[in-house]
């Protein structure tokens, strides 16, 4: 089944290596507040941290006590990084097989243009219908998080 995709593009007054360094600081992941009924992150920590970062696994605990794993599947600080969200617990495990989040970077004279893309892979037609409103909330949460990131 075709994934549901969302994308936001914004400007951050930092270099892509600086953005990636901040990304690796899991203490800061709780700054992701979610949006409406979409929960924010309570805490996150590395379960596995590889030397080159690809294959690293981050355990995420959300504010609604759900959890999942985010595995780094691509790590090119100049151009893009990507993560695979997996091992969801209920109810999301019944709706989606996984999500892929990609951050693409384009260097600007005064910082970096960041494109943040999420592809949600539904588990059947019911999952697809349920992920549509979730994707809209996720897009709002990404926009909110980008505004916060841009101001720090």
C-alpha cells in the first residue's frame, strides 16, 4: 500500500552539522511537544549507538506512555539523515508497519534550508484511513518543532 507522506520546509540559522549534533543529543528530544492529541516525547535514549551512527537505535517514550524505536538508516550530515520508526506499541502497531523520516539539508548563506519528510506505511486500508488525520497532526507538530528549533 502506498505510504502517506507529509513534508515541511523551513530555514534554520545553523549549519547542517550543527543540526545533526543537536539531533544526537537525546536529552533534547523532549522539546518535541507533539500537537493536539498527538503526544510529545517524554524521553529518548540510545539503545545502540554505532560509530558511524547508521544502525543506531533510539528508544522513544512518548508523553502518552506509548513507545517506539527510531533507527538511523542514513547519516550524511552535509545532505540528509533518515530514520525508521518501528516497534510501535498499541494502538499504532495496528495501524502502521513503520514510518521513515528524512531530513534533507541545503546550505544557504545564512544557515540551512531543512526539508523534513515523513512517509507513514499503513497496515491495510483501515490503517491508511486512520493515518490520514494522524499525518495532519504530525505535519502541524513538525511545523511547531521547526519554529522552536529556528529560534534557538
